[in-house]
């Protein structure tokens, strides 16, 4: 199974759903369309309801944002994944493009206030300052577009996706108003059953969580196996559990398959120094990774809109 809209079963099945958090037109909705254009997208108010939709069979997959290149990791997700009883079966990278939109008839000279999620407003700070607009934080981007459409006020605008403008009948007054050109969100796709990539099938990512034993240098020793076996660890993040400051879990992404000898040896060493290790999934690496690495190596990735 891939996260690029090429799942043969998905393209032949009607009425199959992929759940996401947010209102119609959210960036997560856009990610669902990109990755699985033949599946019906199911909007859910909370991440918990997204995960429940998959567990209950209401949806086949869940599209969950896990990190953003500008805002960092998405809050709460690391706490939800370990107990979700779901499996990561793919990943998808969405280039976030923020559009400034308003009701038909409004213009840049009429709008005064801009509604959107706090992160989106912060990611468009330069453009908002340039236009002299007052930012108004709201719960999410698509919901802001809906509020502007319902208000029918030419002084109100929203920052949201082009899909939101399409859904709520708004005109885009300025396109791609984000400050950082690399603004990208990484999503993981979750399913009710494991669907691990086959060994040797190409570049894969293995995601797992672990908790080290309460002994001196446990983390150093637990991670030593990845270094000595030449396994690339691309992400390592810690988060607290149970309201304490010493029960720490770690979330990690590595390159490679657990069936690979060197990865297996590294995971065995990790387990020796950990009280808990749980693999969340082994899945094909998105082609975006190789493309982004090539562009970065050749200096072709623009960073920001300086001088805009």
C-alpha cells in the first residue's frame, strides 16, 4: 500500500472513507484528496474521533498531521498514537499554501480583519503587516473560511486553502501568502490492520516509541546500536507521561526495515536498555523525501519571501 493515491483496492472501491480532523476545506482534507483522490473524505471535529472512525470501521484510513516544517510537531498526536490501536501504513507530505480570501465583491482595499488558525496567521505575518490587516485567531483555517462566507462582510477575510475557497464560495484576493516557501506538513496514514512494506521493496521508514530503563546513561546506550550498525535515525522526540517529569517516552523514525539485519540488531540493543518498545509501522518512504534531499543538496530550495 502506498500513500500516493495508488492503492489498487482504493481506486476500485466506492464509498470507502479516509477520516481527517477539521472542517471541509482544511489542509488535512486537501492531503486526503492528494493522497487518495478516489476515497471519500470524512471530516471529524477531533483527532480522537478520527482514530475512532478507523477503529469502528467507519473509515478505512486516518490522515493525521504529525509535524510542520515551520510550526514543529503537532500537539497531542504523540500521546494519542501509542494507545490508538492503529498502525502507520504510509506518509504524505503536503506543501502548505495559504490563500487570502473574502466574499465576492470584497477587495484588498475593503478587508480589515483576517480570521484563521493561530499558526496560519503567524506563517503569513509579513503579508498581513504589509496589507495593514488585523489578525483574528480562530479554531482552524477552513472554519474561518466558513465564518467569513456566512458573515457576508466585505471587511472580513480568511486565510485558508484553495479548497476552502472553492467549498465556501469565496474569492481569493492574494495567493500563496505564506512567508516561508518550505512550509510543509508531514502526515501519517493510519489503518486498523498492519500493512508493513515488504523487505527489499525500496526505501522504507520504521516508526516506533520506547521508554528507557531508569539506569545511568540508558538513553545513550539504547541509541548506541543505531550508530554502531549504521542505521539512520531521522527523528527522535521525547514527551512526558502521567503528569510527571521523569516518565519519558520517545518517538522515533528510522530508515530501514526491521527484517534488515542491521536494523534488527539496533532494535535488539534498544530493547535491552528499554522497558517498552512498540513499533507503530514500517511503510514506504514518500518520494518527497528523496526530492527534498536532492533540492537541498543542490541549493535549489527557496527559504522565504524576503523582500516581498
